[in-house]
C-alpha cells in the first residue's frame, strides 16, 4: 500500500495492523447498534466496577485540587506506593528514579520499545502473545521473533526454545504471565530456567508484563525480575486496569533500570507528559488499601473459568486449555478448518470468529493476531448468565459446519 497525495499517510500507519481486540469489540458494537442481541466476549476488560473506596479517593483528590499537570514519571506519592508494592508482592527493590507511571501498561510497553529498539533489532516474543506486542515492535522498525508454544505444552515456551531464538540482534525478550490470551502462568522454576539462558547475553532487556498478577488461581505469582542473574536487566510492567477493574482510568507503570526509566520519561515527556493527577492519587491509595475487592473478583473469575471450561469441552472439535490466571480461555478449533455451512468456508480462526459473530451473535477474537492461528480467545469477564447463553449459542452455531 502507498499513501495517495490527497491522503498523506505514513508508511508506519499504512503497514500497521489495527488492534484485533479493539476491532472485534467495535464489530460487536456495530451489530448491537443494528438491534441484534450480541454477547460481546471480545474485549479483555473486567465487567466489575472500580471498587468504591478507590472511586472515593479520586473524588477526594479532585476536591483537593489534583487537577493539574503531574511530574512526567508520576506523582512521588504514587511512585513510592509502587516501590512498596514491588517490594511486598514481588521481592523487587527499586528507587524513585526507577519507576515511571504512564497512561496504561500499553504506553509503558511502547515507551520501552521506543527507548530500546533501533531498526532491524530483534524482539523475542513468546507466542501466543497479546496483540499489541508485535505491532509496537514493528512500529519501531524492529523485528518480532515469535517463539511459539502450542496447547500441548500449555502454551508456555521452554528455556531451550528461548535459547535457540537468541541472536546478536536480540534486544528484548517480551512476554506476559499470567498470559493474555492463554491464561497460562509461568512458575518460578520455569522463569529461572528462562533467565538462565538469557543471563549471558548482556545486550538483552527482559520486559515482563505482569498486568494480570492479581488474577492468578495458583496462589503463586513469580516475577522474573526477582531472579538474581537478570535482576538488573528486567523491567517489570504492571497496571491498574485488570486487578483493580480500572481500565478507563488509564494508568500503568514500570520498575526497571534507572537509565531506562529516564529514557521512558524523556519519550513520554514529548508525547503525553505525566498521567492524570486524580487517577494517580486514587491509584496510590488503591495499592495500600484493603485488597478484599480484588480477591473477590479473582474468585469470581475462577468460578466462571470452571463453568466456561466445562461447557466448552462438550462442544465437538474444541480442545480447551485450563488457564491458571487472567480471564481468558483459548481453545484450539482447527478441527473446523475446511468446514462450511454451505455458505462460507472456515479457513482461519478469524473466519471462525466472524462466523460466530454473524451466526451466534457472540463476539470473540481469532488467534491469528495473537500468533496462534489454530485458536480463538474468549474473555470470560462477563456474567455467568451471559457466558452460559453465549456458549450455548456457539455450540448451536458450529453444528452448521460440516
Ligand atoms: N498487557 C496486557 C497483557 C494486556 O492484556 C493489556 C490490556 N489492555 C495491557 C498490557 C494494557 O493495559 P492498559 O489498559 O493498562 O494499557
Ligand atoms: N488488553 C485487553 C485485551 O486484550 C484490552 C484491549 C486492548 O487494549 O487490546 O482485550
């Protein structure tokens, strides 16, 4: 594609793929607007409201005049609360100049990639991966190198796989645990093994996206940044969107080497400046407040996961994983490739999801954009009633495919 004179667009935007999660959510909204009863399980967003005590803290901050610009890396009060959180939950030690608060973990990851990557550099991304990783890397003219794990290895890559993907051009290793889109959780031992193969390569920064940390059903969250051999080269990314149901507040953060924090703040200072003042005040409060609402949400997600798995496993041709965290399930539906309802033939997971949207009025996202073309993602951050109804409809719709 090339830009025409009347529409002067950059190569960067022309070559960029739209976020598949956001695109699918929009398609579901459009169909809903036409009067259809659509159940949208496409977007990864808790269906719970932000806990009342956090909203109250934001209201108080507004009344107290927290309506101005903030320091680019974040309010000192929030950064201090983040330092305490990293120490308490993750065994990580940071100073104030190692923390940067952004408008969401998405911006944090973009800052980091812009700060580290030159054109042609390679980024090892564990696949299945969250849709924006590969696009952000490409935006930096760097090369995403996918290291893939199928459902048979619980979608978790091994240290050997990582070792064989490392080259002299590798600058970043990027992954999430608990993982979006699979819900897989890397154990401490698995992370130690991965750290061991990365450790000798001093040019590599590890970006560990732990935004689903609090939605973990194993009771054990491990941070690769706590492994001594890679401690000084790991950036731990987190945010408020998932664990505190604060998606719309737009707040994420990182803790990592001071030189990278400074670089990210420099970039952010030219793009967006400091994040929202009263959101930051509320977030500082949230980190040190009672976590009961978060654990209640986690327990609710676990119950829903069990229901969703049980129902999906009954659908012929579905191979269903057992996620240990986040709020996604990621079944393999390659059984349906080549099958048709007499009208359309399913060639890809994206075809399958479009078929479900049109025939079952259920919004889900194809695995193609997650680097896993045999699977699709269901976000079960919805009521039990909606989930039962949606899966019932999916089961009916796929009967048409022969
Ligand atoms: N990382 C992962 C794995 C995610 O699923 C999301 C979801 N949006 C993000 C980062 C970005 O989070 P935020 O809303 O804080 O930008
Ligand atoms: N992270 C969520 C998801 O995967 C929100 C949408 C997005 O930012 O991509 O669906």
